[in-house]
C-alpha cells in the first residue's frame, strides 16, 4: 500500500480531515470480493466466483460471524455456476442477489433466511422440480411432447432449461436498492417493492412502467428510477403517495452512481463518452457541477455516506503477473459540490494497492457514519477512521 493523496492546508480551505487505519482484519478464506455493505455493527461482502456466498463480519473485531449461501445453483457444473453476489444492509435485514440465477434473499442479522425469490413464479419453480424428478422414460416422453414443433436450437435450449432447472422469469432483476427495510427491485417492465407486513415478507407494490428500470437509487425522500433512452440515462423520482415524476436531465450511459439529492455522482460509461473520473450533476437543473479527476483514470466502484465519497479504480485483468497499483480516492462531498473551490484545492486522501497482493480481489470501499472500510488484499480488509483536523 502507498499513499498518493494531497491534503490541503487550512489557508486553502477551512476544513481538512485525516484518514487513519485503526484495524486490519484477516480472513484466509475471503476470496473474490465484488461488493460490500456496512453499518456500525456489520461488514457484509459479496463474492464473485463459484461459491455463491456472502460473508458477514463483526466490524469491531473482524470476526467472521456467518456465511450466507446466496444462490440456488446447487450442483450446477462449474462453467455454469459462476456468480456475482451483490449485498445490501437494511435496519434489521441483509439482502443478497445472486446475479446468475436471479436469486433474491432476505436474511436477519443473525444469518437466518427470512424469505427468498418472492419475485419469482413459485408454481413454475415447483413444476420444474417435479419434471426434474421424473423417471427417465417419463421425462423423455414429456420432452418429446413439449418439443414436437420446436427447431433443433429451441429443443436444445429447452433441454438445458430442464437440466439446470431454469425457470423463465418475467421479473429478471436488473437493479435493486434497500432503504431502511424496504426493498426496491427493477426489471424489464417496471419495479416492485418488498416489505414486511404483519410478520410476512411480500411484494407490497408493483409499478408497471413499460420499460426496463435500469437503475434504482435512494435520492433523499424519493427513490430515483432510471431508464436507458437513446443511449442516455433518464431519471424520474418515485414517491409512494405521489407516484413518479420525470426529471428533465439526460445523462450519459454510466457504469455506476450514487445520489445525494439533487446531485448524482457518476463513474464509467459505455460508447463514445468520457469514462474517466467522476461526473457530478445537479439533476434538477440538468447542469454539471464538476467533472472530478477528468482524464485521469477510470473507476469501477463508488460509494458515499452523504459526507464523504470513495471511488475505486477500474481494472479488467492483472493476470500478466506485472504489478499494477490500483487507486482508491476519498473526497469530502460538501467541498466537491462547492464550485468556488478549484479541484487543486480540494481535500482528498488516496491510497494505492498492488495487484500482486490482491489475487482475484477488487478494491472495494464503503462507509458507515465515521469509518471507511476497505477491501484491499487476498485476505485483508482495513477499518479507517476519518477525523476532522
């Protein structure tokens, strides 16, 4: 690890901070962290690979509390069971998604599964299980009957569905957000809301929009609902009482974002757009506030707690064996939103981590109210305090 940030002086800006490591935890079995969430008590990491797992740690001790099996791929052969497990923390729940088989799981904070796949057609899933348990002759007769009018390609696809227990689902999740203990899931056609009603987890509302909800983010008192239109991302604000109000801002097709309403912080992109740095827009005015680190690097992961912002460098692969230093940059939100402060005078801290220490890991950083938690090595993650000077 090396440091590459510059902290401004009091004369340049009235407030600065120090980022200090207070603990480093080790888990020899931590492998392939792709996503993170945390609060004052827990750290949750979602893994990329064939385990289909998320892991939960005590933030004070680093102790691994439990492992969450977060997909239903079971004995699916390795080439088809690779998965990215994404994670969220609510007030009393942990939420995971297995992006391979579209498994959405709700857990309590002790690791007990409370509900799973409420967005799926459970009757079709039960029917698929019945088909898979048929005797060979019965299964063959069923297959011949159902594929009588199919092409060879369609027959092969149907056979693979049965072999791996794949049930087509009209609510294939493409975006998700958790606000307190409410879960918002976007799919091709709209979004749904999952909540706990009298002790039972269920879909409490489904909003049909006629387009794929590509992005869902908490945006102040609202939920920001994003779609792709003519190569741009367009947002509306949804309120349970007032419904959906469109915003006029058209934004580039970005990789990932965070909202601190009315501002959106975007990284990456597709097509012929600037993919470097962090673009910050006021979505009410449709105006760019700042393009932080323009032309410098591409970033792949962005998180904020409303006070500070962290971005982690994008990397495709480091299998060449050559060392590459990956950057993590931390900024204060109020300062980067203040257009009177030039970028050269912004407070920032940045860290660099060697790919030789990472293995299959990615740099990931998340916040609670006072800490920055960083995944930065094959076995390690660090807890850092952010202290006002």
